[in-house]
C-alpha cells in the first residue's frame, strides 16, 4: 500500500495581504480547491502529478470584490493560477519514495534496503527495486539519468563523501545492467554528496535513516 499526497501552489494576489486577510484567503482556497495545500515548494525537483496520472481541477474562482478578503487600499487580486503540482508516494515502511513533478520523476531509496551497514555492496533485495526503476526509465524514454548518493551527518564528511559516491556508483551499475542494451545509450550523472542536502532531521535516528539514501531521477516524457 502507498499513501499519496498532492500539493498545489497557488498565488492569488499581487500585493501582500494583511495577515488576517491572507489567512482567510488561504482557508478559502483550501476548501474550494478540494484539499490542496497552499504552500511554497520545499523539495528539489519541482512539483508533479501522481503516478498513473490524475486530472487536475482548475483553480477555484475567487471574488476579487469579496468584503471577506479585507484587501488593503489599492490592493488587487490576480487570477488564481496553479503554478505546479507535486505528487509524493511513499510505501508504508518509508523505505522508498517516488516524487513526480511536471518535468521529472525521482525515486529515493533508503540505504538500508539497498546496502549492509557502512557498505557499498548491494544486497539481494535491491535487484527488484532497481529493476522497477529501470522499467520506469524505459517507460518515460529518458535520455539522462541522475544517480545521487547521500549519507547522514555521523562520521566524517570525507567518509560520507566516499561512501555516498560508491553507493551511487553501485546503483548506477545495477541500473545500467537492468536497462539492458538501451542502458548504453543513456547519459548518467553519478555523484555523492555525503551529508549535504538532508531531507530530515539528523538529530534523530528516524531522520538520519531518511537521509541515508540514493536518489534516481530522470525527465518525464512529454
């Protein structure tokens, strides 16, 4: 089972609103938009539609003259506009997460499901997960694939840099093999980032576990 989350970024005004008016407007958009959350995109890679495709509703109508908005003198509303849609699907264990944006697909696999502790040797269970990613790369007809490794902040930065690069290379090798003959035609970008770019709090083991990961991303087909 997976649990999908879809977020829409909506900018309905041109000038800053008073705090009370902004809160009221955000509440209106949330109700009228059927559950979308008005917030800034907080993850690299942009935003997306869920896997398998869904229909995005048009932006909700906002009455620019509504007294409930309590606009400041001279302030005006621009038409509501959906700038981006993001879908994040994570398995119940949290071991794997897929993020779709309008332009890219990103798979994030926790290191524990791919490697033994402090190792860059793939375990037997990694093969099926990497094959699933290879199948999606073929489906999207991607020409460029990025494979990035990350660690938590335990140990030295230099050790994390070496380990994250080795793990990214190991996933790259397995991915290229899973792609078969077509794998030789792709351009791969393989990098290790050590503890840089954490996605969770390194102050807890749960957060560090999320940060120990390998991400595979590639463009979506048009």
